[in-house]
C-alpha cells in the first residue's frame, strides 16, 4: 500500500489549468512511475513554487497520495532544464516531442531499473546545454525509448526470418530491416549509411553520428518518426514542429 506522504525526483511532463488558481501536473518520477497531481494555487502571482513546476524541469517533489490525483505539498528545483530549452525554438520543439512521447508511452507501472527516467534526464540535459543538434538528441532518445519499451527496430538481421544482413528494406510492421524474400509492400528502401546512423544513434555513438551526411540524418529521422508514430497508433503532435 502506498504511503500517504512521499517524495521523489521527477520531471514535469505537462501541465493544464484546474479551476481559477490550480494546475494538474503530470510527472515522471524516478521511483513511482508516472503520476498526476494537483498543485494548488500555483497560478497565483505569489505562488511559492509555480515556476518550479514547469515542463522540462527536474524537481524534488513531495506528494500526498490520493485515490486518483495526488497533491503537491513541496517542490525544490534540482535542475531547471526549462531555462536553456525555452531559450531556443529548435530545442523547445525537440524537447517537447520527447516529453509528449514519454507521456504517451509511460503507464502507471513503475520501472524498477529507472531507465526511462534516467534517459529522459540525460536527454533534457543534453538539449539544454545545446552542444548537439536538437534533432539528433531527439532521434537518439526516441530510439532508446523504443528499446526500453521493447520495440527497438531490428537493424542487423531480418526482423521476419532472422537471416543475417546486411538488408536494405525497412518494414515498420515487421519490426525493422527485412530480407528480400520477406519484403512486403510498404517496406521502404534504406541506404547502408542510414542503417549505420540508426545503430550509432541507438548506441549513443556521437562521434560517428556527427560525421554523417545531412541527407543521412534526415532519412534516419524520418524512419524514427514513422516508427514511433506506428507504435503509438497516432502521431506525436510535437514532432510536426521539429526543425530538421
């Protein structure tokens, strides 16, 4: 049984108004999964912690557990990723796509390894620092998130029959690359350089990622976006605004 009062590290995924002064905050917490909580009075000018509960921020939050909605009782900022992210449109749109995808993929179950939470923190930190192009940070995050969810695309052997590669047709429905005998209508031709880029992004091999040609980055980004959209069964709205 969950304790009535507990605290945890959390990333603010989204907020929306409740009544005249309150907000409902959706949080991805480190140890308790995704929770929705009411932050009372945060829309008032004199709110003690309204600015801390903005999307992208990493916070130490104390919550009072309720049946459906919890209640925020204390908030301390750990890292204000929103400052660096909101200062640049490219970072903002890419980071928004990360939050929206996380929100859509995350259910109420607790991740015992905290992988999803730690990946999101790392990606937001990289996005806020601005040393890497926002679309590349986004693409790497999306691939890793798919992997944690059990949907990593097969990039080395045929996703249908297991035949050793290299293969140069990508079939989202099959789960990745497919060989010529397994190729079905709808599979798209993919260059070897793009396949390698997907492998580098999934591994976080930034040295090789950054050496890729622009056209390869674009093609990899489109495949990743299409894969995420297919698994979620509808588009991630924020992905439409990402500048590639």
